[in-house]
C-alpha cells in the first residue's frame, strides 16, 4: 500500500487516488496533420520503464486535483510529487542527460548493474537513458 502525499491534502492512503498513466505526454499541436500511426502512438504507446517513472495521479476521493509523481516501478519508492505543468524534477543519481528513447532500466539502477548485460532478464539498460 502506498502512502501518497497529495500536494493539497497531505499524506493519504493509495485507495483515495487513481492512476492516470505516463506524465508529460503533450497533446499534438496539429492532430489533423498526424498519420494514423502517429496518432495511435500518441494515444496508446507508452514507456514501460523499469525504474524511475513519471506518472500522473488524481486525488479522486479528496480534492480531485491532478498531479505528477516520480515513482520507482521496482521498489515503489516515491521520489517526488509535483504539480501538473512543471517539468520532471531531476532527482539525485540521474546524472545522465542523454535523450535516449529507450528508458528500460532507468536511472534507478545500481551503478554496477548496467555493466553486465548478458545475464540480465531482458532489461539491459542502455548506457544513456533519461526518460523525459
Ligand atoms: Zn488532495
């Protein structure tokens, strides 16, 4: 069970919230100009991050306000909670600034975890992964 600190109400039980999917997905400027594939990617294609992930939550039984959360998808640790519209905070340990699209692994891994790669279970982290 997660204890989520709503920016308006304070710490509340996870059952008061609803998950809203990946954060920082911008609505296309000109949706009519998109191909069917680009539109489908906007609607349905989301990262499946193992590690720190930016996601949206709504305090549905409280203030009903949306906010963003940086959460580790492995340990469930909540790193940061911030308002909608704010950029993703740079948490400690994320020194890589590359624009890698593949975010598998994420910055939450231990420093030595990315060096091996052959024996991992399909989650070999790219050397520079950020996940904006
Ligand atoms: Zn609230």
